DNA sequence: GGCGGAAGGT
DNA sequence: ACCTTCCGCC
C-alpha cells in the first residue's frame, strides 16, 4: 500500500552505521529490501527512536530500571506509530499487542505492576545496534587488548578464538570475512550479503536482518548527499573527531539512555587509561554538558557516541552491574552479554560489550501531543526546549505535526539542535583532550579488510596502541587470516 | 490494563 | 517475519 505517510526514505538514510549519530537507525538496522516489510522500521526501533528524542519525553521515556521505559501517552505513541506505519487506525491496544509480540522474542518484556511500562532486553538489542562485525573486523579490537594488557579481567576477558567462534559460529577467525554474512546463493552483489544475525545466539531469530554489514558497505551505498540531522555530516572532516562532538546530535542513537554512557559507568571504574578518558573529577562526567545540569532535571543522557567505547569495558547488564539488576524472569541477561561478556578475536583480543549504566530517564518534556492538546507541561519538566514542528509530513492525520523523524534535517532540525546545544542539551563531548586526533574524517572510506580503525572505532580509544602496533597487528592478522 | 490465540495482510 | 486486527479472558 502506498500512502502519504512519512516516507521511509526519510527515515532510512544511508547512515554510516556505527558512528551514526542520526535519529534513525543505521541502514543495517532495517530490514533488507528483499524481505517482507521492505525496510520498514520495526516497532522496537521506533520505540527507541522516540525514546532518544527529547521532544517525546512527554510521550515515552526511559524510566526506572535499566532499559525500562514508560509510555506516558499511549495514545500518542500509538498515533505516531500509526503514522509511521501508515496505519491510521492504530491504537494502543494494537500497539501493545505488537509489543507483546516481542515478549517471545525477548526483545521486550513487560514490567509487571507498572502501567505502560516495558523493558528492553539489552542483550538482544545492543548488538543489533552495535554489530559485532564492525568491532570484530576492526583493528580497534586489537586495541582493546592493549587496555588490559592482554590479560583476562572479570569484566573484559579475552576470549579464545575458539570461544569466540562458539559464540559466533560463523565469525571469521580473522575478524573479517564473509562468514557472518549470508551470501545469497548465486546472488552475490550489492545485496548478496546479509549479516547473519542468527549467528548471534543472544539475538535470536527475532533480530532484524541486516541488509548489509555496515563496515562492508563501502563508501556510502546510497544517497551520499544525505543531509544528516543536526547538521552532522560524516563526510565533513572532523565529523568523527572525538574532540569535535558538538556535531553530534543531542539525541544520538548511540548516546541515549539506551546506550548509557560507557564512559561514565565503565571508564570511571577502570584503571588508567580508561579512567583518564573521563573528565577529571567527574564521576558522572559524561552527563556534564549534556543536559543542562543546572535545573535539577534528570538529564537525558547524551553520551558522546563513542561507538568504540562500547566494547571497551565491562558489561553491567545485570551481573555485577551498577544497579542494573535484572529482577524479572531471566530478562536481559539471557545472552552472553549479561555475564560480562568479553569477546576475544583472533589474537587474544578482548572485547566487552558496553559499559552500561543508566540514568533515570524522563524529564517529562512536553510532548508534541501535549503541545497539540495544549496540555500543560509535566510539572516535573523544566524543559523549555522548542521542538521543531515538522508538520509538513503528510498523512491521514490532518494538520498534525505528524511524525517528525528525519523529516527535517535542514534548518528546522538544526535550529532545534542549536537551541538544544545552547542549553547544553547534549551533543557535547566531555573534554577528551588527552585523546589523540582521529585518523580519518571519513568513517568508511578507508575501510578495507585490514585498515586503520574506522571512525566507528576511534583510534582515540586505543591511546596505548601506536600506529606501529596497529600496523604490526594488522600484519599479524593478515598472516593469521591467510 | 494486560495477556495470548487466531486470522489475516504485506 | 512482522506486524495488524480482533477477540475473549483475567
């Protein structure tokens, strides 16, 4: 069915994956075009999109436990979802049915006793958004080993190649190869490769198929002129500079509550050099400069999207986590991540997934619906953030703001950004002057099989790894691979 | 409100 | 596969 709902094209930009600061999910997070449903965003993606956006704090927000969110305005969420899916008759009853559908897939579960409250199973989702492939295929992984000196730690244990292979049966030993991808028989080509999420046991069958592996896409496969939101443009030099993070949006996918600040939760607990990545004396450093901070509002974390930082440290999804404790039926720790996953690759590499903690969400910003209805802002909200009204999205919902995602990467969105930034609402990295500059401004340009770390895995995060070391390891990898 | 079965659509 | 729609049940 073709409808005039918000165009998927606007919602599925060719965002360069790991470093994607955009509000939509990276290309690989969407279904392949060949699949039924053709690249339509999945509900949980959509939920995450809403969750990461300031303007929907009044509609849906992180709240409570790690990964837990509350739908403050079920009707509005349903409406937005309906717009998104061109289902004008969508309502919360149906939406919730779809959410329940995720129970079995263990992507979500219900927080019992709390109305409209659900909880993500991070072990499912995190890797969907941090495809290990990139991590695995990046020499950055090698760098991880340098952080812990190659020795096992409870939080980031080097795993033998065998162990890794057992986790990811098709993960190539070299960290680079086709085995994570399902090469369509006789159809190798741009779409011939699909990341085999089914090789990730913790992702299960419910995980969306990647249309393409991010780091193997090569130079942006489509529409390179895509106008990135908040003025962010990965093509621009410095866009991936760790020291230049104001380019990043306030609600980066990788920096929202859903990806609680690994710097905060992990680096501060890790020995140097991890801890040195945090601003001095800042236990909650990463929140600083993110969300005002002077108004007492629980900050909506906008963590600098160090994609590479995710694998840095400990996993706090439960066991030994900092207040992340899962208390409900197995929950988020069903996957290997939950146990403090350390993934090694090839040469005794250590990879932990996510140092995770979460701030309580939900500053109660006034939602579009509230604005629409003229509802007074949530008393606990102090937000004066002007939300760009992207009402040029045609839909059955006449004259309503409609679903704004991706709609206006231009002036509107930027003004939003500017305003947000002017209020210190994120997109600002904590000072990381100690970090070396990025190697390449282009996230993917140099992504060969064995190249310097892509921007998605900033070399800055391997301060102890010299280029010589990298080169050496690269060579070693080549040998191992051959 | 929340649940899951069932049927159906794409 | 991933919902959407409908429904009866609790």
